[in-house]
């Protein structure tokens, strides 16, 4: 159908053309993908695997806003109609969640930067990703920390409630 063809072009545009630029990809997530997911998540169901891969990769970015938008989009997927279809990626989501926590919440600043009063983390641990961040990237991490914390907490709640019967088994795996 024309609608599915438009969604395919939209996903290709975002994952190929916008992905090359951090600013463009961030805008694609914020102003394109996230509103589309919130409006009608089922439109993206045929491209679900590609969408999940795109969002999980974005959750590993050094750009804090990109990470935040990726987690918000994953939150929509984990809390919506497609939940039964995304169960197979629960461990991947959990792994990226831990990675995001250590990078954006638990880490101290990059070497050489002064610890600001807004830095929550103690300077003892520095994530390898944070270690190579610029001061501008680190500043954005500090700005986004409260929102990132909320997004990660929401995903944890969705994982815990959506898979409460299998959560312990997933952790053992």
C-alpha cells in the first residue's frame, strides 16, 4: 500500500541519510520517529526489527539527546501493542540500559574537565565512552541527566512489569 511504501521511505531516509549527521538524526528521532510511534506504532510493525536495531544503536551514542530520544522511542515500543513482538530483544535492551546507565548517569567527567557542581557521579569512575567525549558532549550529558534517568527508569519498569514472570530467567541467561 502507499502508506507502507511511505513508511519504508521514511525509515530509509532516517537510517541512511539522517544517520550520517548527529544533528539530523537527532531531529529525525525527535520530530519524525517518536511522534509517529506515539501516533500509530502499528505503522512501523513491518519494519520492527530494523527499528529496534536503529534505536539500540542510537542508545549507545555519545550524543545525550540522541540517547534520550532513542530510550523514549524504546519505551513506546516496550509499553505498547508491539510488546509481544519485542520480547526477543529484552536482553539486548537490558544490556544497552546498563551501558547507558554507566555512560550517562554513573560516570564522572572526561579526563581534564573540572567536575561541576551539577555532576551527580563521583569522579572515581569514568566510562570509556565518556573518556573520549568533548566538553560540549559532556555538558549535554549533564543537562540531560534528569531526563535520561526518567527514561531509563521507565524502561526498567516496563521490563519488570511486562516480563515479570521471565525477568529472573533473563537475568540468569
